[in-house]
C-alpha cells in the first residue's frame, strides 16, 4: 500500500476500536467504476535517456519505479539519492559503492532498503536475466 496524508474513505470497517468514520458515498465517489481490460494494467518500461541499463515504468509526483537490468558485461550506475527500495524479481545482483567495495547482494525474491548515506553505487550481475526493481520518491 502506498499512502500519502489525506482522507481515507471507508465503505466498511471491521468494528475496530476506536470506531472510524464510514462514508459509503465518498468511497464510491473515489472509485473508477468503469470497466477495464487486463491489458490496460500492463506497463512496458522504457529506457531512461543517458542511463544504461535503467528502464522506467512509473514516474509520477508520488513515486518512481525503475527497472535495473545489469548484464554480464555492463553494470548499472545509480546516482546518489535519498532512501529507496530494491526488489530482485529475477536473477542475482552484486551492489558495490563508488570505491568498488561490496555493499550487498540481492537474489530473486529478496528486497533491500538503501539508506541515503550509501551515495553512488553500481549494480552488477553475471546473469543477463537479472532485473531489480527500484522504488523511490522523486521529490525527496
């Protein structure tokens, strides 16, 4: 769940205490009640200009999702930024800092929170099928 400060409209509550406000009409008003097709939910990541091995599937005011795809011959360079999350969805990757010192490994199914203090780092892999999903806050 990604949540920002603001109202939460509840159509139902599980009798929790303290009792929370339920506003069925506001909840329904916030929904998209139009029909959708499965293909509408598929987003193809697009290459990020000037960033080899980085593809972006979501770039909004709220969050950004990038797909890091290192290969056996090419590492992916990550610029210094605020805290962000990494999720290995295929393969395995090695993370090294700017000095080349190992800072961690990720295998398929593992996740990591990268603190802001890590700074610049690289993602490398011996497996060309490796993909790491990076989730960050673009405004932080």
